C-alpha cells in the first residue's frame, strides 16, 4: 500500500525487470500496489487485508512516520506497532527502523514536515529519477 498517485505511478515502473535480482517481478507474483489516498487511509485497508490473513507492507512519506500522525494511531489500534518507540521524537533514522519492524517503509531520508516537503516521495523521485517523476505527473 502507498499513500498516493505518484507512488502508484512510479513503483510498478521500477519493478518489471527483476531478473538480475533472481526474483519474480511483483506483478507476476500477484503483489499489487494500492494507493490508499493519504496517510489517513491505511487503517481501513490494513483491517480488510488482515481479515483475510494476507501479508502487507506500507510505503509512506516521511511526515507519516511521526508518532502523532494518523498512521501511528491506525496501526496502534490494529495492534501492529512495536512496543518500544524511539526516545527522540526527531531521530528520523531511529523512527525509520521502528516503522520497518511494523511493515512500514519509506524512501525518505527525513520527516520533511517542516514546510520543505523533503520527506515526500516526490522529493526522493526528484533526486533519483526526474523523468519518471514527470511521467507520473502526466499519467
């Protein structure tokens, strides 16, 4: 699951050729990429997927990883969060590790909720593949 249309447009385009990794591509393995619309939308999807016992993973933007955001509340309500949270609320590296243990991943290298939008997926994509970012905006 991902937060929005940019991830939905970009992630599957990176995955079609996984032969060098010696694994099947996610599409061939029936691993869909689903946009939940925003960080507030993950809970309903996780609840539904959990009901069927289907494994899941989340790709979220940096701001969604703050302990007071909607994602934290939703996954806490569903009992999917590790018990011990990082002590420093501003230690992004520690929080990224915490969230990974919960099945939540990010390509951000900062929270980026300081007005810079540096923690958004689009900021990552702008750094690594501007052409793909442009394609996701026209799709």
